[in-house]
């Protein structure tokens, strides 16, 4: 049975020499020695030239014939070789080899004859001139192999293009000849190749239709901060950049603020990436976070990374973007798309506009035009061009015979760009259209739920996620968002399993600091000590600076500690002014409290477990409240001298009154870019205290406490009378002047 084993195990390796089948090896082994002897002696033993006699020739002929017959009988009778299997393998090998050479080496077709041969290799290696006729690519062929273009574009340069091509040819031939039996030698479906000219080698960006997005430069510290959903953008007369204006619609609640996507940024004249961050959102964290409590980490150990759930890679299916007509003009579409991918945006716009003029019913041509306008809006920082792109994406969807994948890409991109401009309701209409066209696509329904959340419509968002979970109960994205909505409705205990299971699913969109934040917060409120496990896991996965410091709007590298002294902040003059004038500040606060105009407003961020806590705000996000300052004119006049606080767009200046029986849940502020000063005005002798991280302090009348409220802090008011303090937020002292000017408001 050894020959059978050789036929199966060694056929691939031996095929390169042409002796792959056992039958060939057997016959060669029988005749080869005789052939060598005949060549050496040339005839008779005596060395005389001449042929064999008639009888000798006949004798040898009969011997060889009998040997052949008995060998064939033995092979068949004893099943030494499965001839059908050998023939099938030979046929498959010829077919597969042909397919590989056509598919993978076809990209090197230099003479236009449709395949790769010796002449093509000579042309590519500079040994022969290229044919004058340019090879054509059949219209039904798809995009070229990306691995080839990427490797050449990232290689040593045009001077080594011949070496690159030789290596590619050698690699493909090696793969073809030495592939083990059972491996698929055929190229991937719908990925034929095209000719790649050496002169094509130049830096280019590879933007896939489904994921090319605005990537703008800016400060590395804050460039990923999301934009506040309540901020809209109006274009100036020159239409080349966006200025922030007040929201047309107020922020409905925390839900609306927390679900703005990270690509919602605005254009700025100084190339600064601007986002409107809000409470409990954020990005990169400080490297200098305070060490966490060992007690907490020992109480709830976090599983090591290797024990955490591993998410298997999912192969992304290439979208089908061409209908039957577009396949007939694929060469023209590819030429225009090549310009776009190389970054020649203006030329690409002109090319696609010409294609749209020639072929007005071509969805792919119009989609290419929309992409180019999208890219051009980024390059020129122009909202006007971006609005044209949004309209062109809509035109694609309105054409007949649009491939389903192209329809999805166009409308999804339109929705994203609408959100970018702050057109939340327009984006919601686009998402509704998508769900109507593709009702079985749960990912589109998930996007629709986010669209409702962005306009503050929690009820409809909840219905969408309930519908998704009824169909796909294990959808992690739907679970975390549904849990978030439950928590926003103060259904704390109900929200926990949805948030927990959603994060544990590992589904795209679930590994978000906001969900770790709210899961831990919900657990803390029901007394579940596992909260710190999730805070630690969020820290390990880069969402929090530490277990204690859980702000989500951070500038990387700022000094991080819970409590500060005036000297450490550098704001000693401000502290001295507050402490010298504390009685004047107190008296104006008490006067406002005595009025019946309702200037002190109840805390509305759902931070209280119980009690009565109200505030009277003089500055908010770096803006002075002129009406409020009429009630405290001396205080406002004092503060006008200190821009580190009045210009702090990530903080407030306000009076805070807390009545007996009040407890404030452990919580963190939204950003590490500020420090918070508490000036004691009316402080009961006992019963009032504040904890920041693992240290607790009390207030004193006329004295300033300074802490970083991005660290977890908690307040108790168990005295017999009210407590009144004055809160002054200041920029973190390590922020540069440029950062203070450019960081968006919170």
C-alpha cells in the first residue's frame, strides 16, 4: 500500500518535476537502467556498431510486453494504485494551477493577451518593451488585489519595483507549486486583478467606501472628544469653516448628551479639533493617576486579561457596489476612483462629475461623486461642500437599480454627515428610511435607536431596542443601550443585567467607557461591591485613568491627585482674594437665599440619594450670567480679575446650599481639565463632610478646600442646619494657554 500513500501525500511536492504520479515512477524505474546501458555501450558487447537481430528484438519485445501486462494486473488486482483518484488529482491540479495563474499572475499581464507568460515576465523585468496596445480589463472584474498595491506602495520606492515584482512572482509560483493537497488554489471570488504600472507607485490613502471618515489634525490631547449633541453649527459667509453657536434645542437630559458619536467634530480656523464634551463622556486618560485603594482591589479581584472573553475575528464581506450597467463602465469608474484614493480630490471630483454627466443613471458614479465631495469638504473645511455631499448621497439612493450594499453605504454615510452638521432630526429620517428598506438588519435598527437618543426621544429608542432584543436576545449593542435607558429612567436595579451582559458580549460598540461608568454607578447605588471590579476593568481597557479617577473628558499627561494645596495650583492670589472677602461673598449668597425668586435651583443630575441640594450659578462654561450677577455684584466684581476661573469653559462658579439629611452618591466630574475650589461660608460644627478618593475632609468658614473632582467624591450633610459653600472651578494649572483657548466647553 506504500504507492497509494505516496500518491496522496507527495503528489503536491513532486508535481514540479513532472513525476508526481506513482504510475510514472513505476514505469520509469523499470525502463531507466536498460536505457542507460544502451546509451553507454551502443549495441553489441564487442563494441561493433549495428542493431539487434530479429530474434533478439522479438525476444526483448515479448519480455517487456509480458512484464507490462503482469505489472498492470498486479497493480489493479492488489489495489496498489487508485487510477481514478490519480486521474482526478491530475485534472484538479491542472485546473487549479490554471485558475491561480489566471487570477494571481494575471495582474502582471503586460502584453494584453489576457494571461501571464514568459513574455510578460520579460516586459516587467525590463528585458522586453511593453506592447503598445494597453490591456483591457473585462468589465465584470472587480477591484485589484489590495495586498499587492499596499505592498508596493509601502515598499522601497519606484527604483526597486522590478525586485518587488520578481518577489511577487516567486511568491505566487511557490504558493502554486507547493500547496498541500486539499488547499484551495483558486483566487477569491469577485477579486480579479488589474495591471499595476511602476509609475503608479506614489503615496496614496486607502479609503474603503464604508469606512472613510473625517480624520482631522489637532491637539493630540483632546482630538477624540465627542461633540455635544446640543451644539449646532452654522456656516459663515465664506463657507470654509464652522463656528459653534448656542444650541437651537436645549439638551433634553443626560441621555442626549451622552450618545453623540466620536466623529462629530467641527472645523476650526486654527486646525483645532473641537468637540462638545459633556458629563460622563471622554477619551484618553492621564498617565499620572493616583494609585487605587489596595482594599478595593483585594475585595473584588479582576480576572487577568488572558481569562477574559476572546472575540474571534470576523471576516468582513466585501460590499457589492456595481449593478449590471456599472460593470460595463468599470474601467472608467476605476480610473476615477484611483484618483480619489491617491488624494487627488479635485481631479477625482471632475472625473466623477463627467461620469455622472455621461451616465446619469449610474449609482456607482454618483456615489463616487458624493465620496469626493465628502473628501473635498474635509480638505477645504467647508460645510457648503459637505451639504452637497449629503445631497449627492441622497441622489444615489433615489436612482433605479441600486445594489443593496451601495444603498446602505450611501444612506448610512448621509446619516453620519447629517449628525456631523448637527442635523439630528434629518439624520433620524435617513435612519428610518434605512430600516424601512432593510427591516431585517438589526444593526440598522440599533443605529436608529441611537438616532432617537440623540434627539432625547428615550421612549422611541426604548421601543427600538426592545424590538431588537425580541428578535436577537443576545445582541450586546442593544443590551447596553437598553440598560442605559433604564438607568436614565432611574430603574437602577433593572439596568444592571443589561449593561453587564452587553459589555460581556464583546459586540462592537459595547466597549465604551460610558457603559462601564453607568454599570459601576448602578451597582454602587444598590450596594453591590462588584462596582469596583467594573471600574478596574474599565481602567485596564483604557477608559478610566484609574479606579478612582473616572472622568471621560481628559487631556493626557496632566498631574493627577485628589487633593491640592493653593501653592500646588499656582492660584494663590485667587485663593487669598476668596478668603479675604469670604464674608462679603457669604452675605450676598444669603441675600439671594432670602429672596423668593427661586434663584437657587435644585440639583438636577440625579446625584442625590436623599435630601435637598440647590445651587445659584454666576458663571457657566466660561459665560457670565449677568442677571445672576445682579444679585451678587461684589462677588462677580472680585472674580472678574481672575480669568483662570471666569474663562474656565469646563467649569462653573456658583453658590451651593445643602440642607440636613442629604447624601450625595459617589460620583465623578466629567473632565480632568479643571480643579474645584470650595470656600466655606456657613458651615455647621458637626455633620458635614466630603470624601475624595480615599481621604475625607470637612469645610471651615473662610477657608478654601481644593480637589480634583474627576476623582470619585461623596458628600454627607447630617447637621442640624444648612451648609452654604461657594464653588469656584479653575483650569488645571498644567494646561497651556492654547489648550485653554481651544478646549471646548463642558
